[in-house]
C-alpha cells in the first residue's frame, strides 16, 4: 500500500530566508540568480511592502544584467504599484516616483523603444511634478529625447514651456540651447550652447551614444528656425550658426533640403539659400492643433482608472 507523502510546510521564516539568500546572491554578483530567487519570493510573500522591495531588487538585477525587456516590465509593474497607492503617504509616493524616474534612465537609453517611453512617462503630470520638485536635472534627458525623436517633435512646445518654468532653478547646455533657439531666437547664444552640448554629450553616461544624432537634429532645428525668420540666407553666416566649416555646411544644407523635401534652393554663385513659401495648409494646421488630443486622452483615462477603486470605471 502506497503512503502519500505530505509536502513540507513553508513558513514565514523560510520565505524570509529566501529573500536574504537572494540579497546575498545579488551582493556576490550573481544577478541572474538573485532575479530568479526574488521572483519566487514575490510569488510566496504575503507582505505588500516586502514584495515591492523585492521588485526593486529584481529591477536592479535586470539592469545590471542588461536585460532591457525584463527591466522594462519591472519598471511598468513598479509604476502601476506606485500609482495605485492612492491612500499612501503623498510624500512617499513622490519619493518613489523620483526613484523610478532615475532608475528608468538605464532602460530608456538602452531599450529600442526607450526614447518614446521616456517622453510618455516624464510628461505625465505626476512624474513631471516629481521631476520639477525633486529632480530638475532629469529635464536634460527629457530634452535630449525630444530633440532626437523625429516622431515626437510635436512635444517641443510643451518641453520649452516646462524649461521656461524651471529656468530659474536649473540650466545646462541642452536647456540653454533650446531656450536661446525657441524662446529668445538668439542664434549666437544657441551656437555657443551647442558647442557646450558637444562637450557635455561626450561625458554624460546616458547621452554619449546620442551625441552625433543630437548634434545633427540640433543643427536641423537651427536651420529651420533661421529659415522662418530669413527668406534669403547667406551660407557663410549659416555655417557660423551651425558651428561648421562653410563647405561642410553647404553639403549639409543640400542633404537636408533633399531628405526633408524643403521648399528651398541654393544659389551656388551668390552663396545663398533661397526659401520658398512655407505657409502650412489648412489641413496641416488642423492636424498640428489636434495631434496631442489622443495622448492627453490616454493620460486622463489612465489617471481615472488608477483613481477609482479596483481600477474600474464607475457607472
């Protein structure tokens, strides 16, 4: 007759021992083992606070392993947990959001969709408030992401507005460049700031990989803004604005006109660029005025879902 063996009982002490063992593995540099043990711990743990602590540990382990897909999932779970604590201490929520904004930089500047993700997260009202309160230096990374992201250039107006609000307390070469170009229309100041941006991008841990792309997009913004003010542009003067040799600036302008299909032509003899009529059509104006509505609606719906009990919409 077979005797059925009862599985051993797992107590709270055993579960906490698993947590300590995962922490030990993390400190020893075995990040894959630590992440796996913390995942098991979260499935067994009955304490919400300890479960969140374990998720932070797993997030750190996934970052150190450079497993960006898994790290992004951890980041999303942490965001949902932080936003769901409507009855929690507001100061504690603010601190948690500030931590998440800092840690998420590793994901944003390594994941293939990171440039969109940082814009989506940092422009949410709750996280933007956390940045403006405790971490204004993160505006550098938001600004860099908006500059290099061609598909999200519609966020530039909102970005400049935020940078103006915080200019009294925070400034760096990237924010000064945008302020000079889009607020003051100070092309000489923008040129000087762009030189400083080059030096900054060479040394910033998160932005060093964006250096060439950032400078290219920044020069495009200078050219476009300059063209809105001047119909006939001297290439020599433009090369100074772009901080480029004249011959290189001529080739750059030709490529830009060809790639962006700008309504412009170059007079090689006179050394000028002649801009055509760039007045947008009524359809372009309507699209430009309404293209942010879906994003704002998505933000409002998420805020409503997290505000209601159980995430359900009241009827």
